[in-house]
C-alpha cells in the first residue's frame, strides 16, 4: 500500500478548502476537486494494481466513476481529508465491485488468487490479484460481526490512510485501529482462503 502522493501542506489545504466550500465558497469547491484528483488517480492505480493485468477499467475511468458518485448538487459533506478519502474508498469499492459483477455476467471467469492482506508487499513482487466479489462478500459478512473493522479495511486497503488518520476519523485510539486491522486481515485471509479452497 503506497502512501498518499500529497505533501503535508496539500493535506492541510484539503481540509481548509473543505471548510471554505462548506461555508459556501464555490471557488474553494473547484480548487478542492482539482487538488484531490491526482491523489484519487494514485488510489485508482493502487487498487487496479491488485487486479488482473488486462483489467478493462483504466485508472482514469475509475477516477471518473468515483468522482461522479462523490460529487453532487449539495455542499461537500466531508469534514476533512480523512473523512473525504473514507468516502472515496467506499465509492471505489462499490465501483470496482459493480464492474466485477458486470464482467461476471458477461463472461464467467476463473477464480482469482485471494489477497494475503499483508501491510507491504516486497518491491520486486507484483501484488496478488484480488477476487473483488469474494472480498466484498467477505466484508459484508465481517460487517455483520464488527462494522468498525470493515471501515478500517476500507480506509487502509482502499483509501490508503494511515493508522493515525483512521484513528482520528473513527475517533478511537491508534492501538484500536491497529488491532482491528490485524484481526480483520487474519479473518479475511481465512475467509478468502476457504473460498479459494472450495472453488478447487
């Protein structure tokens, strides 16, 4: 999982622009979207990096889909950068899952390798492919057990937020987030491995 491409000053600018946009400043809203566009593209590249090499959804198309789902006629509803990228992570998850479901309907594909849910993959190793439908179903099951853990997974895996950023967003301690992330990874790895075994 790569860190955000934004510099610290840009991160603070996002929160400031959100506050100004929510106060009715239209130019701040436009500046906000311009500033986060590059970071959304980086998130899209990271997520598609988990996919098969011939994925039909390009990073630009994924960003546009997320943009359309996030942008609306109402004032920007997010409080700060972490809050926004949490919403972006959920939107990206939904876009990717919807795309995978549409692809499955068009052509039944083989089961992809399950994600091992490690914090960092070796630089020389290509990231494993993720069966997003299996992951989404596993997250739905986990959500019935512990909704906060699903939020942590979305924010870490899909949005690339740090443990400290997630802790601030969820208003819990960093230790709680680290514990949730560790348990969720083990639980999801077990569930996805079980599904992979069933498919064989």
